[in-house]
C-alpha cells in the first residue's frame, strides 16, 4: 500500500476515531461534547493535541496498517492558538533525509470547528 502524498496527509479530516485518547479530550469525546475553539485554554490545547495525534499518527481502524511509523512526540507535534485560530504543525520524519524540498517536510494545519465530524474539528493544510 502506497503512503499518502504530503498534500493528502496535511489535508486529513478529523473524522477518524481516536485510539488511545487520554485526559480532557477523552472525557469530552466520551460525553459527546464539542471542543470549544473560541478562546485559549490549556484544556482545549491538550484536547486538540490528542485529537490531531490520533488522526495523524494512528490508523483509523485498528486492522488498518498505519502509514506513519513514528509518534506525535517524535514528529514534534505542536498545537497553538494565535490570531483567534488554532493551528498544529509537525515534521514528516520519513521525508527529512530524502530529496523532498525543505518546505514540504513540515506539515501545518488550521484546526476549525466542524460539527459533522465525530470530534467536531477538521484539519486543513496551510
């Protein structure tokens, strides 16, 4: 199975079920609560970190092979709030030592509210 392209990975929707979700994000997801993206809080940042980590670094289905062989921590996943918006970024470690241009080694996404998705968020590559 071929790995998704850089564009496909960065423009991934947050519809995948979370595996191994812990903390505030797990509690909110279990109660079916939407994550409040309107202002900064450490609780929101952590819930978004966990959601992005699960979507980008774990297969949607446990039976499915994951294209990513490293963790969110190894990729340097960061989630932050700036200019009234939430962002996330990480490094594609498999691309670091390849011939891929440096501007394509870093993934950056805008996190937006999307009530149609299970966790109420979507990731859009920027």
